[in-house]
């Protein structure tokens, strides 16, 4: 049986920073405006940042003991900054997308299969704003897509 190799933590690894109130508000406002997910859904989480990524971490009573740890990642990768835009991760949409009230694209199983294979397909839908959308099929949220100019682009892993 092959021995699993562990990825080594970089010697300069450190605990990600807790975002400022303003930055937290910016990220949560994006989720609220884009998907209709109320900010209070995330009130029991810290938002941490590493470079252009935002992570959700269940807020402990005391954060200082954790901040001494050298870590590779912490929590759930929640949102990425792509150029000047915020982009939700598919994992975060799968976890919190059931709270969404807008910008949800409901696909048939055949449409989802086509999108997964082709990664982009022509798609016209009313009442959806151009931009990132939640991809849903049946009762299951699959993740993130981009709706623009009559096309649907998959960001599914």
C-alpha cells in the first residue's frame, strides 16, 4: 500500500487576518445584494482573509490562541476577489445557497449535464441579473456559474 504524502506547511505560514468591519460589510453586502442572503446568516462566523481569498471560520470565544498556529488553510473558502469583483465559491454556495432568494438558475438534468460537459452554453432566462449565479438542479445546489450576454458559463469544480 502506497504511503500518503503530507503537504508541508510553508515555514512562513501564518494565521490569516480577521477582516475589518468595513471589509466584512463589503463581502456580506455582496452576498446580500447578489443572492438575497441576509447578512445575519453569517453572524456566527469570522471572516478571515489571505491575499485575495475570504474564509469563513466558526467564531471561537477567543481567537488569540489560534493566531499562533502556522496553518495552510483555515475554515471554508467563501469568496474570492477576482480583479475588482467578488466571486462566491461553489462550496460556499452549496452550504449557504438555500438562503438565496435571487439569481438562481434552475437547470434540468439534461441542461446541467450539457453545462458540465461543455462549460459554456447559450442560455436565456428572465429575472436573472448578469453576473454570478447559483446553479441548481432539482433540490440540489451545484455551485457557481456566470450568466452573461445570453450564455451560461460553468464554474463547477
